[in-house]
């Protein structure tokens, strides 16, 4: 992970590595299939399992309620709608 201000005495913060190398996909580049369990991040240290939910009002993000299981070779998580600030998914 490359850090900002590598040659200074200022506090360093990690940059969010979004792209093919890290596996993270920016929500501005693509979205997962609706209800597909994926990792979600706000790019500021918060990461959770969740999914994209489509309804009559559009799309929103939901995060896991802690129930996680395998079904037909896929990881599934039961999710509950939240007002999440998601910048990338994996």
C-alpha cells in the first residue's frame, strides 16, 4: 500500500486501493448484481458484508445482520437496509 507524504513528518494515511490489483471495484465503475453478497467499504476504514438492493424507489445498500451461510457454492448473508456511504465493493 502506498502512503501519502512518504518523505515528510506529517501523519500518513493509507490510500484506498481500488482496481483490478486489489479486487475492489469503485461504485462509479460498476455495481454488483442485486442481492449478491459482497464486501462493502466506505474507504475510511469501515468494511462489511452486504448487498445492493433494488426496489421501487431505486437502489440502496444493505449490510449483513450477521447471518452468513453457503448455498449452491456461494456465500450468502442476510442483510438489512442501511444508509451506507459505499465507495467500493469486492
